[in-house]
C-alpha cells in the first residue's frame, strides 16, 4: 500500500508555520525552492510533510506500487518465502486531531513558561551568553529556542544516552540524573545493562572480541592509526585500496570508492554528479545527508511521494516535457535519489518499479543502502539482491559502514567510469583524510565473513537470524495491536505512538524495564507520527526479543497506543514462529 | 508529561475550560480551512508529452576521465606514515603528512587504541542522539573544553564535516558572514549550506574587512529593526591550509568587540602547533 497522505489541512498549516520558523534541514528544504523563483509546486510533496497540494483522488494513494508481492506466508522456509509489502496503516482524522491538540498544548505551555521565566517567576536554567557579549544579536532564533528549551529539554533524558560498552545486543548505559529538569546531568559513575534495540547493529558486528576486533587491532601495528594526509597526496592506504576492491566484488560491480564518513559521502558526492542544469528527484523521506547533497549541488530538486511510482512517473514526465522552468531549457540529466530501507519508516523502496521508470525515461538512479546493505537479501547484498535486480542497473550504489559492519565510513560503487570520475573530482579526495586503517580493516573482515571467505557459515547464519528476528518481532508487535510501519522483512521497526508527549513516557518506561529504545518525533518525522523505533539485530536472542515484547505489552496497556491498529484481528489467531 | 499537563488542567478548572474551548475552536478552524491550488502553466496533453519525452536525450551521468590521471594510478606506502616511508621497497623522507608533532607510530597511543577496540568494538553503530555517545567521547569533550578554557566542546567524527556543519548550525538565512578569501574548501561548503549572505574580504587584509564592517554598520543604522535580527559572523583560519599564512587574530578580536561580530576560527593546522602550549592562535 502506498503511503496515504493525511488529507486534513491543519497538517499543512502547522507544517508551514514550523517551516517558516525553523532552519532544520528537513524543514528548511522547501523554503529555498519557493524563494528561488518558485518553480512549479503543485502536487509536489514536501520532505517530511505529508500533505500533497493537489486534490488527488483517493485511489491514487492506495494503488499498490510493488510488483511481485504476496502477503504473509508464515512458517515457510524463510529463503523461499515471498516478499512482504510496505504497510502504512492510518489512524482516523479525529485521532489525528487530538495529536494536534497535544502539540498545540505543548507549544502553548512552552510559551507560558517562557513568559514566566522572563518575569523571573520560574527559576531559569537557560544557558546565557557571557556578560560581555550580551549586546550581540542573539545566536538562536525564537521558535527553535523555545521548542528546545521547553519541549526537548523536558524529555532530554530519553535522548543522547551515553553508553559505556559495545553497542551489542546488550549495552551498558551510564547512569545519570538531573536536578534541574534536564539542563545538566550528573553521573554517579555507575552503569546499567539494558537490552539494546536502538543501535544499527543489524548483523551483530559491534563486538569487542572475535576476528574483526583482532584484525583491526593487528592493523594498527602494520599501518598505524592514521595516514595524516589527504587521499590524493599519498594518503590512500593499502588497506583502503584492498577494501575498495572487496566492496566492488561484494556488490557485483566494477569499482568502488570509500570515504571516511557516510554522511559526507552523500553530501559531498552528489554535487559531483549533477549541476544547476540538472534535476534531482528525491523521495519525500530521504535522509538529511542526501538533502544536504541536493542543496550543495545547486540542481533543481523535486520531491515525490514516499515510494509512490505514480508520483515519480508524473514528475519525470512533466520534468522532461516542460523542462527547467527557470531557464525554459530541457534538463541536461535527471537523477533519482532513493534509499533502500528508510530509516524512520522501515519501508523498503520499490526498486524494480524505480528501475523500470528510470530506464523508460532515461534518468539516472542513486540508491542509498545505508540501512539495507548487509541486512537485506539472501547473502546480505542489500535491496538490490532482495528484489533480484541487477546491480548494474543502478548507476550509483551508495552505502555506509556504520550500520551492519560495525565500523565507520561510506562507499559509492558503480561502473568504472563513474567511480574514476569521483576519484578525480570528489572534493573529499583533495581535502580530507582517508579511512583510518583499523576502521577499514574492521569492514574488510566483517565483509569477508558475510561473503563466507573465512571458511565458516557465520555470515550466512547472521543474515538468517536477522531475517527471522525481524519478522518475528514485527508480527508479534502487530499482534499486540500496535501500528507498525514498513515491510515485514525490514529490520527497522517503527512503532507508531503518535503523540509527541508519548515519546518521553515510552523512553522512560522501557528503560525502567531494562530496555533501551529510540523514540523520535518532529522534526525527524511528520508532526502527527511520533514513534518508537526498534532496530532488530542478529545478535538478539529470541528471549531478549520476548522481553522487549512483554515490556511493550505492559506499556501499551498503560497507554492506549496498542489499541490503535484496526487490523489486530488479522493477527490474533496467527501462530508466529521464530 | 501529558499526564502532568492534564494534572495542571484539573486543578484550575476555569482556566481549563477557557483554554480548551479556545484550542478546540482554533484547531477546528484550521481543520476545515482549505488551501486553493493554482496552476498557471500551459498544459500539454499526454501525447505531446510522450513526443517530447521521446525526443529528450540526457547527457551522460559523468564525463570521461583520462586514464593517465595521477589519482587513478596511485603509489602506495608500505607501513606507517612515520618520518621515513617506504614506497615500493625504497625509503624516502616523509614531507607530505601534516602529522606535525610526530605522533604516528607512538606506542603508547597505539596501545590505548587497541585497548579501546577490545572494550568498545570499532564502530558506535548509531548517531550521537541514539546510543552513539560513548563515555570516551564525553571525557574527551570535557578535556578539550578544559584545554581551551571554554565552557563546552563537541566532537565530530569527520574533520572535514566539522566546520561545514558548524557554520550552518549558527548562521542562517538572513545573517551575514564576513569571510577571508583564502579559506579552505570545507569552510566554503559550510557557507554554501548556511545560505547566509557572505561578504568576502581580501586574504588577511584587515583594511578591507574594516571597510565591509563599516558598510554593514551603515546599513544597520538605516534599518535598525533588521539589524536587531541579523547575526553576524567572521570566519577565518588559524593557519590557512591553502597558503600557510597566519591570521592577525588580535586585530580580528578588536573588530569582534567593536562591531559585535561573532568569530569562527578553524584551527585545523594551528591547533597543537602554534603557541607555547599548543593551544593554537588563542
Ligand atoms: C540513509 C542514510 N544515509 C547516510 C547516513 C549517514 O551515515 P553515517 O552515520 O555513516 O555518517 C545515514 C545515517 O543515519 C542514513 O540513514
């Protein structure tokens, strides 16, 4: 089911209001386009904004975009089972309205407290500027600061929890407490071990022992910790060159290039591929790094509805037919940018559909596999393998090593021509340092394990465990009555709790039950769609997942979040096997 | 949190009703408001579009790269980048690395790094907000802040991205940034991402900077409302990566106080190098 767009206008209104007041990347996105001479806006969707402007028919939203998909067939051998479609269940308008009410209340109270503080009626813990700088123009603009000071700070204890161990299946959190409502934290020096369902440790390679850690440590003896030089000035180490060759082989393409940060891989390389005469068509829910890449490239940008092939095709057709509205010339090239698994939605992009459209209209495709590489497909080769597509049909395969590989950095893979161009033209080559050798070695080793080069079936077993865990965990959550977005095959599991105020509650209650979760709300998600996000890992045991599920059941009973789903009866009698 | 809010409501019932009525009225109003859509473009029919699409020839994604480009034929250095390096078996004196204090290959540092791997693993598997902050990060931040005598410090995982994200974090649209013409590429990207107005002054030319600051002061006099909202920044480097020149910080600090301009200083090259204790230009 494609994502239905919330038809109520308040959504649009609130988003507009917020967008005008913030400069957060996801929101600031659309502003520039409006200013830059207002190229056509109709039926275009904003990033992080569920509201489409045109009066599109309901059927259009509901059209199933994914081909070759059948629903659940539990109990089959997981290798032969069918792919699950993305699901986005929606709550009623009235419920959405109550969510807005909660926002309005929250913001009103924020202003009331601001007022009280200004008049000295409430003790203020706000960080103030140095006395001698107080005549400077204030650093932070009003709305953002009010939001931070009054909404974020109050639930700050559920975010940025520092850890004191490997982020594996379990993680030790540093205990901390606050005496001033979240402004500062004190650390008594103790740690609590909790089940970790927040880290992107999909294949369980975040380990402090075993072959990867050993290899990384040995590499320090051979090549040191850093090369202290840029890539072009003799900085590209042997270990990085070796890694690049392995990545290309793993993905089944000609060549690959690695960078030392995933975020910068997107934001610095997108500008090498397109210029101001080109068009970027970007998915509504693309990651901030891709949005920054689009912005830095100077190309025109249009946004299509999340994973909606009709919306993509319409934009493609119009873009080619009408050309660039600023110059009245045809675009020189069109680049479609999508992700493999969307990190906040848990949905898997419809790659076959996109490849078909890309071929039909002669566009190019940039696929960010940050969350899917290693985690999807029978042998961990990402969504390309999951869908059975040819990797050579994707022009740019991008991914990061921070997730499944338990390391750091990012890669771009593709044809030799593309990679040669990036090697020469990418600014990161001239100005930034290459990967640290032990970090490259961790990736090399974990990738070899996934590929089975270590002579064991460890890699295969991890991938299978992850697939079983994800499916089991997702279906059980649905059985509890929660609304879970995305496909049942995806290890990213967003559970909708809607109310922004629920975030703090869930974060704290789950921690009290020994579980570390990630809660997110605006601006990382739509306003009405605060959620708890779980990242399932191959390192989790079934017992650990059951503990998490039990906790979710208890907390769900205390709130009304586990009664939202109207599909509960579908799962009630289902026997869910691990 | 919601519960406490409701609690507050319960106590003051008059306030409660007044507020609630207002909220519901406001929300209902917005709820039923529709935005009209307008479209002024010439409409093409689907058939016309098909023809145009058939005609359209995209350019190749990337141009050809000459295969003899030095970057495509690199030479690899065996082992560590210490004082002498080995390339293809031959030993050379190393003059390319910016490892000014010669810490590469230092046994004590490498031992600590190894211990860290065996305690925490290699990657943190998450952003800072979601279980990606390790206690080592907090310790280092504290130590850095102490070293520089600042209130706080924040770490980034990639040097290149640090300044490029720090600038847009503070400088927004409508603000003004005074920048030296000789700044490095990362700073330029940060300026671009911030979308503030950028005023370039000649490299290390304080008179030129003064001229620009005075121009700005005049503008401010004319429009004092806008001036009250325009944050202003200067961006310079301690030692310029491109030219190796040192910035005249004293003069810049004078300007800072005189014109109330905040200052960013990129000390990538001067940190640990200049000053008696390596605290850079400060
Ligand atoms: C889709 C996507 N791309 C890129 C990145 C950035 O990767 P890194 O954390 O390695 O900088 C992320 C990280 O969250 C991501 O989700």
